[in-house]
């Protein structure tokens, strides 16, 4: 059961564009939520500096040396911070069973294409846009979904079509989709906060 305001945790490996948009929406009174913690596997992630500048607690948990221990630690620090809903904002590591089990149906990810058509292992970032252009489809899509044990597999919460324009290139499609993602994440969290979008138990 989610409580109000939403108690959010964020995982980011680099810039954390969606994280930034969500924290700014909270600060601006547009989203009823509390940013409880930002965790990165990269101590040089710009998202950590942004979080600290906005008074949000941060942690760095390295994952390469001992992924199982890192997974347990991640689950624990999120729980200890009172996090109820986890937002992935460019987190470049696969989540382990401890975190997935603790936060079943409470981890949100955004994918830069339609699922399941343009998802799966290895399908991220520019590779998705390349596949969309190569497929010759009329539209791409931005998809927010819940995270489970399989890549890009969990239930879809929201999707927005992005029609391809004449002469569309991988670069232009990537730029348009990347520009949309933060706003769409904020909109989805706002709907969850307002009770308009219910997450499965």
C-alpha cells in the first residue's frame, strides 16, 4: 500500500534526467511526493550532485565486485530510507532478487520504445531507435513499466506514441524521445499519487 505523499527512491548511473524532472516537480509543488534517497553505482554520477544540491540523501553502492552483496545492500538502504516506490533513471545495472523481491510491483522504469516489440536484453538507448527506424514503423513509443526479473517485461503502466516524421533519423528520433521522457515520468507519478493509476499488489 502506497501512502501519501509518495515516498520515492531513485537509482541512476549518470545524469538522471527523469530524476531531475521529478525532484523539480516535487520542489515546485506539482507532485505530491518526497524524494527520500538517490542511489548510484557510479560515484561520479552527476545525479548525485544534483540530489545533494536539492537536499536529497545519496548513497553509492558499487555492484561489480560482489553483485549479490550489493543487491542486498541496495534493498536495505532503500527500505531504511522509507522508500515505497523506486524510480529508475538511467540505472545501468540489472537489479537482483533482494531488491526485486522487496519492491515487487514498486519499481518503475521508462523505455524509449514500444514494448514488447522493441525491448529485451541489449535493447536500450540508441539501439532501440536504430531498431525502430530499421523496422519502418509509423510510430515509436515511450513506455513506463514495472520492473521484474526479465528485461523490459513487467506490466506496462503508460505509453505515449511518438509518430515518426518524414526523413526521421536515429539521431532526431533519439533527441525527441529523450526530450519527452522526463515529463512523461512526472505525469505518470502524478497519476499514481492522485489515485488515477493503481499499481498491482
